[in-house]
C-alpha cells in the first residue's frame, strides 16, 4: 500500500497530535542570564552558552517528537 | 509655496493623494515639507540615516508634471515616504545601520524602491535602524550607527527595533508612510512602541531584492502607516513576484476592502491570559478596553492557544546560523568588532560554531510547527494577542528578565516567533496608552490573508482614534 506520508512529508493527524502533545513548554533557551558579561571573552562565552542551551532544548523536544524521516527542513527553493 | 499644516503632516495616504490630484497641494510641496520636517525632527529622535530631500523634490516635479497632463497613476502618486536603511538606493549610502558598512554604496535600487518610484511616491530619505537589523540579538537600544531610536512619545524611551526610524518617522509625522523589515519582531515591536499601524506581509509576498539579508527564510518587508487602510494601499504597490528574490511567492496583492468578509462571519482566536495576566498592570485597562472593542465588531471570539513548540530556540538557531553565514566575511575580517553592541558581536561569532545538526533540527521542527499552526487556523480565521509591555527606557538592557513572575499560561505570547517561523502575515494596531506610552494589538492570519487582517484593522480604527493621536511637540 502506498504510504502517502513517506512521499509527501505530510503528517497524519495522529502524528501531528503526538508531536504537539510531546513538545512540552520549555523555557526559552535563547534568553540570557540576568548578569551582563564583562569583556569580549565573557560575552563570547555567554553566546556559546546560549547556543548550547538552544541545542539542548531542541534535542529535548526532538527526543519527544516522532518525526517521520520524510519531513524535510523548511527550506524553499525553486529552479 | 503653500504653508503645510499639521493636518497635512498627519493626513492619510488617500487624503494626500486626493489633494495632489485636485492640485490643492503639489507633490513638490509635500516632498519639500515632509523632507524639511524629516531633516529637522529626524535627528531629534535618531531616526534619520540619510536625507534625500533634493532627490525627492526631483521625483515630485515629475509627478506634478504628470498630474498636470492628467496622468494619474494610483493612490501613492505624489505621496512621499521613507525607507529603512537596509534597502539599496542606487548611488546612495546604504549603511545597514552599522559602522563597518558606513560607506557602502550599491549601483541599483531595491525592488520595493523601484516599485514605489513607479507608483509616483518620492523617497524622502533612508531611515535609521538597529545595526544589521539586530543580527542574532542585541542587548542595548544603542546598537545602531545613528544611536538609539528615541520614542516620539517620550524620548527617554526606546522606539523599538530594528525598524526604528520607520516607526518614528510615521509616528512623528515626518513621513506619511515608511518601509521596514521583519525577521522576528522588527516591524511589530517598533509599531507597538511608537503607536503606529504596520503590516508584516506573508513571507514571499514582497520582494527582498536589494534588501540586506539576515535570514533567507524569515526576512520580510512591510509598511508602517497611519492606518490599516493605508497599509493596504502601500502593500498593493510593493507586493508582487520577483525572479530576483528566490523566496518570492510570485503573487500579487490587491487591496479589496469592498469585498471584506463580514465581521460576524469571522472567528478570532485569543488567550485570556494575554490581556489579563501578561501585560504590565498599567497596560491592562488599555488592553481590556481594546479587547471589548474587538468583541463589539461582532466576530466570534474563541479561546485558543498555540501548539506547544520551542519557538524561541527554533528561531534563535535558524537566525543565528543564517546571520553568521551572511556576515562571515565581516566576522573573518575582524571588522565585526566595529559594531556597537557587544552581544551582537559575540552572537555573530558564536553563530558560526552552531552545528548543521542543530540547524536542521530547528528547520525540520519548523515544518511540524508550521503544519500545527496552520491546523489551528481550521478553527479560527485570525489570532489576536497583545504586545504586553510599553517601550522600555533607553538605557535598560533589553534582555533583562522582568522583575515580576511570569504567568504560567503562555497564551499566544509566542505569536511573534511562531508567526515568523510559519511565514504568517500580521498587523500591528495601536490600541491605547499605558503611562503615556502607546501599546498595541497584534493580529495574525493564514498566509495571504492580508485583506482579512486589514478589514479587522479598518473596523477597529473606525471605532477608535488611537491611530490618530500625535506625540507631544511634533506640531
């Protein structure tokens, strides 16, 4: 039987519902700590820390979402 | 030359065009009057990047000659405007609000500049902006080559960004309309802080050819105006397919208020917490009154909430990687250190280190989030939320956590990143004041539903006068 989801990347309602339910509300990892870094080196480290928290938040959600392999990144390209 | 009155400086596009067509005022008089005003008042608010009054007067002379011959082009003919300094204008400095690009000159016009010239709208000048449209994030309002955008309602407060000058110019009557850009909040935020109406179009509806790229799949250009109706008129002129913009949707836009759906046919989704819990105490009466006005339009109000996704980290990852890639030559040359904001400098550098895996996770989850958001629009036509707080003080760090505890119910407060990730159109509507500062509503709809958003905005503005208020001291 043809699996429409594999060919189109569309999700079934059940998959979509599961994805929505699984993706719990997580604090915005891009937020900075309240204290301001002093100096360029500390500022760069703070930016790296933000990126690390962002990666961890995405990974946490990723683990909870059963993402079909056919779901492509949201790029848009026309030839 | 006729004396231009305050009424003219705060008139809408249709009225200005009527006056030009009827030869009650000439396009040259408008260009000279608004241009002079932009040059004298603009620096007071750090709103002006580059005056182009003489060029505007030359364009206006051609318009007057056309009007004299009876050649009428459309509602923007003879109505001058300002453009955010991320749009290229041939032969003129386009600094992107950033010191490293302070002498940058392109030899071509951005598509929106071409389209507005074709519509007969003289360009008054380039308007100030946050450096590199905010890049991956900045800490202070001072993150701009021209200094912090000062709010016309209170110059100790920020105008919002990154389209600072565009919002200020319209709020202070320095231009009848202006063009800005949004990657994540750069139209909606300054519009709310300065008390002007603005439209963020559907992704791909307005060509970005000739605009500084920040994030290829998020960048949009849109108008700041005196009213929703004016936004419709400007959008009609600047929308349209463009093969030079790979993100172009290839669609035109026709502003058709005469075919607007009846308000009683619409379903507006909202979250009560957005109006009762999230706003500052001082802003709640304004938001609650605005909500009651929306209710009085006759639409069905439906409690709803956004699908649960980490919108902030998703857009943060995408924007950081795109911006770092766009500005890699700036970073590798070391000139990135000439930027004004230390957080932005560090964010650009660190953006180069984000792994492809993280980026692709964000872009694939974005696909899920978009599907889920569009599914939400099966139940409602439009989402409504409030911009929860008025403009912060100029010297305040913009990334500081609020002093008070945040409500547990997220409501629709993530609508700005969510709407940008999904490419949705959005309308910013002034809806009152808190402590003397404007506050605003935020409406978002499905892609290409601009006419519905504008119809709601027009109805709201027929029952309120917040969009007609003038800041103190602007004449």
